C-alpha cells in the first residue's frame, strides 16, 4: 500500500495534522493502534453499568483558539459549551465558598474585585498575590529565557508569595493547567498559562467542555478525512518506521503489512516514538534526549449517585484531597434521577498507587463533607481510571527537550502535545503541534523536487487501495 503521507497516531495531534494535509489536497493515511480515535481524550462504554464514560474530564479555555477552530472545522462545536466569561466556584473546608470570575472591566482589572472577595486568603495575602499577578501581566517572556531554568515556586517566593498563598491560590491554577505542583513546573510555562489564560484578555479564561463523550468529537474527524480521500485505520499499530539512506519511506505495521509514504508524521508520545524508530536512530542525540522527558499522572474517580448531590457544573476544592468535581449529568444534559460525578485529581503522584476501592472511599467521604445531599444519597456505582503517563512533566529545563516538527531524518516529522508548541500538555498544544507538523511536511514537499516527483509517480501507479 502507498500513501501521500502516513500519520501515526489518532490523537488530537494526528487528527489535526491529517485534516490539515487533506485540506491541502493530499490524501493522508492515519493509523491508530487502538480501536478508537482521540488519543488520551476518549470515551468508552462501561459495560458493567451501561454508561458512557470519559477517561478523564478534559476542559479547554477560550484562549485555546486552534482547538476551537479545529472543532469548527469538524462541525462539532455545537457539541461543546463555552462560558461567556470565567465563572469557577471554589469550596474551601476552612472558609467556605468563593467564586473566581471575570468581570467586564479592562484586563487585568477584570479579576480584581472578584479576587478581593476570595475568602481563602486574608486581605494582606490578596494584596501580595495581586502584586505578583501584576508582575506576571507585565513580564516579557521573550526577554527572559532564563525563566525555563527555574521553577515557578522559586519565582513566586522571590516575589513575596508565602506558603499559604501558594497552596490556596497559585497551586489551584497550576495543578489544573500544568498537571504538576509549583515547584516541579517551569516558571516559563507557568507564566505563559497566567498571561494567556487569565491576565491579558478578559474573555480568554472562560472554561469550555464537551457536552458529549470525547470520542464522539474525535470520530467526526474520521468522516472529515474520508470525504477528502484520506484513509483512517484503527486497531492496527505500527511496528517500525522504515528509513533508508536517511530518508523515511514508510512504516511496517504490527500485522506485517507495509505502508509506503513520501513522508511520515509521528504523532505519538515520546516513549512510543522511540519504540517504533529503527534501533540505529534510537540512540541518536536528537532522539535519545526524549528519554529524559518525565510524565505526570492524573486519576479520575467516577461516581454515580441514586439522586442529585451537587447543583453546579463544576467546583474546585481547597484543603481537601479532592481537587475538582464535575457534574457530568448536567454537562451532558442527562435525564433521570441518577447523577454522574467525575472527580479529577491532577499531579496524582500519591493517588495513582492507591487501590481503587480505597481511593473511592476517600472521595465519597469528601463528597459528604462538601455536599450535604451526598450524606443521604447512595452511590450506585463507581469507577477509578488511572493514567500514570497522562502528560509530560513541565519541569524546569523542559524547553531544551521539546523538539519542533523537523527531525534529522528526511521526510520524518513529529507532532504531539509534548513537542515545542510553547504550550503545556493540553488539547490546544496537541492541535497546534499537528498543524505545525503538517505545515512543515507541506513546505518540504512543495520545496523539494524529489518529494514532488515521487508523490506524482505514486498517484499515477497507486490506484485504489483499502486496508
């Protein structure tokens, strides 16, 4: 079998790359080893109980412009919801309920009044935190490349932020967006999150989410590609990328079939990438550095109650093992008495090793502590999903480890939220990386005679193929 471009990986990065190539007139072949698309943002039917379940709660912000544009391209934006402006209830065991919200004032004043009402911090602590927020608002990242060499915790302490402020404000946002604690996060990426997501424009911090299972959004890409002549193959993994004389020529699938291609885009995590490269390339310095990329876990505890226990769509927590709770019944518009709640734990280094039943018991007790109705409502079913390698760890120095789309191998390009997109591991980063890889591939094919001639010859002789 031959293909214009082979895309390995059916996550958001691979889907975005394939769709971009298809829109440019190519006929890509996308291969995904699992029987479904979506990568680490997927849903499945829990056969024990008959309910649709997301592997984890994935949200996006209004600043995720490429992800939103990708939803529009697939015509599934109507299956998501985006707040007009940020509205996030925060429940603290010690001080009660507060709300982080954005007003219509010019930035960064749009956050000032709501922040002054943020109960977990004293007035003095709020003023100290606002000083750091102002410094973040005015900081020019382009002139401070040294920020990637220090942790955000170091930066915060250098700007007067004490332990209580960090635990009750900064860590609340950092954990959710970067999937790590402030002392394990590059200050550069943390600054980017606050600037793009909160401080520069009042609309960008609005939270969005899918109103359907995540796989339903991803599967729309299958039809999009097939209508443009592309091929989507699932449940068939790649055994090895085939390289001859420094030029990629295709890939061997796990079932023994060979797919020839003028170019290959690998849109898989770094450890998976190394496993499918030829052994001769795995120790090349360009690729070998990927072994130094670490991963951070996410754990989700899914609970189904016999009746309603929480009203809003989502809540963040302080001074509790719980971090976020999402009312999936309301978010998905589910009818009936059963309420589906998804508890999401980021940077879950502690919880990822706990037995599922014990973890479930802890979270059920925490729900009782915050929601009185949960004390009198039975849990019908529960499901714990652990993702030990949910995202790359954005530790200090990560910039030097993240590659761009180009590689030393001619015709081989990289995509994935872990590549150099200037974003942390998010759905936005995944889509951006796919677009970058597609653009790099197209530029190479248009600019080099060898690419163009080989592509034209393949189209003359290939005919119709089917996997």
